[in-house]
C-alpha cells in the first residue's frame, strides 16, 4: 500500500496535564490532522481526543473508543496522529498499541514523523528511538514537577493534589474552608468527648447526611484518616517533608 493512496482514516489527539504549553491545545492538533488529511486526499471520518490525561493507558476514554470504532468499522484503513508520543510516551506502550493496530490491519500515520511502517526495519528502529526520547522527556518532566513540589512543601506551601476535607485551594494556596472545617471539628468532638467508635461516628454522619470531601458515604477508615491527619493540627506533610502552618490548624 503506497503512502499517496487516499485512505479512510480516523484521528487521535492527546494533550497531557503536565506539559500542555509545549503540546498546544487539542484544537491545534485536531486542525493539523484535518489539514494533513485534506492535503493528501485522505478522508478523515472521525477524530478521538483525550484532553488532560497522561501517556499511560489508564483513564483514556477516547483511545478506548477509537479501538472500539476500528472494530466496528472495517472501512477504516488507518489512524492519523499528530506525533508519535501523542499515542504514548512509554516505548513499551507505543509498541503494544502499534502492534495492536497492525493485527487489525490498520496503518499508523504521523504528521511529525515519517510513515511508521512496522515492516521496514529502519523505520521500526526510528520509531523505537523516538519512543525512547519521549520516555526520557516524560521522566525529566516528572522529576522537575516532583522537585518543585518538594521544594514548595519545604517552604510550607501547598504541593498540589486533592484537598482534604475542611480546606480549599485558592490560587495554588491552601486555605481553611469554614463550613467544611466544622465537620472536621465535629468528628474530633465525637471521638474526644463522646468516646464514640469509628464505626459509630461514620453511622451518625451518614444518618445526618453530612457530606464527605468527595460527597460519598462515611466509613470507619474515612473517619480514622481525618483523626490521624496532621494537617488538621497545622502540619503540612509531603514525601517526608513536614512544616508547621499555624494558619491551617483546624483542631486546637
């Protein structure tokens, strides 16, 4: 099959949360796929987009939907991507997905790299080399982000992640949420003054329909986590780093 032969294609775009500036937006990638298809006479039947997700296979609904679409639509001859690392940064995942496409009889076309035919040893070696480069870039980004968060935690700052019950993140800083903090104080009073068990506290909170941090049900483990969390006593912890923050103290 020659590269110039018009084909029925589907597109795939991905932008990750940690590197969105360098990767551009989903709309930029989508437009690039459409422009490429038109310039080469291909028919772009559908474009699948994962926005704000990592390069792993977890939590990528659009990629899953793409493979489901390929199974149902035999007229599709290939998948068009903006760049190889949009499919996956990890070399092993790249090869796994490319092999899966090959077994389905679908070609993989990349705008930014040469046609990635698995039957050509030189192109396969190039593809694997590009995968190694992308994998190293991902490791560097992870290292840089982690180092920045640890440094911020050392200085008493908010290192990111989901916020505990009783707090809210404002402009990348942690603040006490007065209304939700009262739920935390209630839990401590139930334990300290009423000597209630973890299970009894969870039952009463559920009976009173007091929401959890994630608006779910209360469990003994959830209550235990709150009672043992040093943050409520004004201590921020992140990867072994602990700094006192009196302004975040909920429990005296």
